[in-house]
C-alpha cells in the first residue's frame, strides 16, 4: 500500500463537512466518510484514522482515495456493483436476446433433444443465468420434452 493521498480542505468546505457531520439528517454512512476526510485533512494517516474510528485501514484508504478523485460526490453513494451484460437497453444485449429466442424456437442443439441454459450459453458466449432470464421473461420451457410451449 502506498502513501496515503493528501487531502487539503478549504475553510468553507471544512465548515460545510463539519456541519453535515453534526446534522441529524445526514446518513450515517456519509457521516463516517466525511469524518475520514476531516481527519485526513487534520494530517492523520490511514492507520491512525482507522484506529480512531474502529474501522479497517483499507476502508479509510478507499474513501480517502475516492474523495481525492471525485470530491464529495464520490463519497455520497456506493459505486454500482455487478454486471448485467451491458444493460437492458443496449443494442448488443437486444441482439443477444433475439439470438437466444430465435435459436430456442427454431433450432435443436447438436446431439441433444432440447436446449439447456448451459449449452445455449456456451454456443452464444454468454452466461447460463442470462439465458435462463430471457427464457423466464418469454415463458419458454424447452426442458419440457413432450410439450415444448411458447406462450
């Protein structure tokens, strides 16, 4: 771990952050993150801040770095997690959905009687969870060999 990022606050910023920390309307997470920033401005290193606040030094470093990069907006919310294949509205995902629907309704897999989510995902280069999600949304049940239904 390298040297901590230096944080120097202007007088008006410090006053605003201290006021937010005292406010009863500020979220607890934001208060904690602002306290990290204020202590960093006081010249404390990550280990000292972590000990003072009873949290990990890694957590202190994360929020200190995020504040240095993005300012207050960087610590107000958590970053988004996960990956949904580019988002529901992307063209690439729409094409992939269409390929899944077309293959499911018009083709049979090699050496099998019906598609499974894993064989479909392997052929199209996506995850089996994504294939299952598309099938659920469309009401497909290709595992029902005797009566494959499309709603």
